[in-house]
């Protein structure tokens, strides 16, 4: 029979319910009963354990480890990590923006657009008359789009013989496949 004299020192050491169950061979109900009777918090989470090295956890977190990875490595719950952040034991990482300013973002996007235009320019055959291609685009019926039979991404050229009209749904379904 488990008495207060036996179980109270185990709670005071900071052992978790499962650890006490294993030591005493008791059920979870018995351990929970004594925890409640002694007026202790419902769970003895890792935040009350003395064996956690919060400095090592902070270093791992600062070096890019996620909460889930910390949880697995140190055998603690993500709630414990959240509570540690809330109490100040663990300092949250700062979010790093990809672009510091709108101008930097625009410059990056302009570079990407320039690369796209250069790639597209190389897919037009030199000396080809672009007027018939423009006419084909103008004559596109409502509900249809101009499609490249061999997609530009697969090495197709932007020539009149490589263009066709397709419905919007058929064009989306075809995507960049060669049929």
C-alpha cells in the first residue's frame, strides 16, 4: 500500500508521474490521486524538473532548432517549451525578414523578371515576323487562350507553327506537358 510518506518525497524530487509509477509499480490513477491529495499541480512537467539544462536548450534553439526538434531531443513537450518562453527561461528567436525594405524586394523581383524576359527572348526565332503571332493573339475567341504545343519550358519556340487555341480549362489541364 502506498502512503504519503513514500510518495511525497518522490514528488518533491521533481519526478514525473510515469517515473513514480515505474518506481512504485503503481497505476497512473494512484499517482494522480496522491498528487491531487497533496495539493500539487496536475502534472509534474519538465518545467518543474531540475535536470533540464535551459542554457543548452537555448543554444540549440538559437542555432535554428525548432520547438519540435527540441522536444524530441530533450524529451519535453512543446507546451513546456511554450511555457518556458512565456516565463522567460527560453528566449524566442527573432524572425528574419527575407527583404529588409520594399525597394530590395522590388530589385529582386526586377532581376527575376529580367531573367524571364531574356529566356523568353531566346525562344523567338531570329528574323521571324512577329505580326502573324500578334494577330493570332488578337483573334483568340472568348473563353480560349493561346497555347504553346511544345511548351517554352520544354524547349519549344515562340513561332506561329507552335501556337494553338485551347479552352482555358484545357490549357490549365495541359499545363507544360507535351501531348
